[in-house]
C-alpha cells in the first residue's frame, strides 16, 4: 500500500459517491444501512481539504429503468448497444426529492458536484466514465488540472457506483483508496464479493477509516 499523505494535502481529494435519498432506506433503490454511513462521511469530510460529490441525475425514462422496457422487471439484465445493463427501479430522476443529496450530508466546503447518468440512453455508475466506457464525465481532467493524484472514495453503493468509480480512478492513474466502513453495498447476487475482488486485482487500496491519519 502506498504511503498515505496528509488528508489536508492539496494533492488528495475525497470523492463522495451518490449519498442521495433514493439510495437511503425508504428510497426507491435503497442500499441497506445507507443512512448509517452519513455521520462518518461528514466527519471524514472535515479532514479533507478537497471534497467532490458525485450525484446520480437521470432524465425521466432513462434506459436503465426497468419500466422503460415493457415486460422487463427490476434487476433483470438486458443487452443495450453498449453491452449488458442491469435494470433498476426508477430512481434519482433529476430535480426530484429522491435525487437530492441526503439532508444530513454536510460537506459545505465541497468544491464540485459532478452529475452522472444524464444521458437518457447510457447508464453511468462511475463518476469518471459512462457505461459505454468511452464517454467521460470530465472528472479525471478536473482532478489532474488541480494537481490531485490521490483519491479516497466513500458512499453508495460499494459494489456498483463506488467500485466502478474506483476502478476508473485507477485506470486514470490515481492512487485510489476506498474507505470500506464509509460505504454500503447492495450485494446483488454476489456483487459485493465480486466488487472487492475486482478492486483488489486493479490495485485499489481497501482501508478502514481508523487507518487514516490527519
């Protein structure tokens, strides 16, 4: 594991992934325990100089929604032009209460909110690159222009949006850490174990918040 720089370094950033109402218990695509991590994320956020928030922001009728495909049900997997797509309940529709950041999330010094999943025809788990694996969000360029070379990820869901963001961060050349106790997973058909394996193989550092020093 690489040496961890001071969290106040201008070269590192905290990426807070999809802490939104629809992913919190009671939401349309609730992640079990998703609300439990919010206080920890707030505490961690206070220790980072650079904080960036990712937000799922789908147009109505998005291609990843099961009701957009007559006869299909949530969690079925279909083929779209860019490959396999898990179908989800309608969630995080732009400018709706479900898409809003959780009310208890308090990161007033965050400098960027990057919205993803905005293309009606392409899903986007990752905060860096959409599911067609060619369309970028611009986040990697933003980080590099700011001189950031190390990212720590927290949020929802560990086995989808956090994982894909972490893998893309590594591919883009960033030192990448996932703070495991500040994430929660959906764990759909073994997706959590698969996500952990993929991240470890890619060189993502899986850590606990207790290992972080100022």
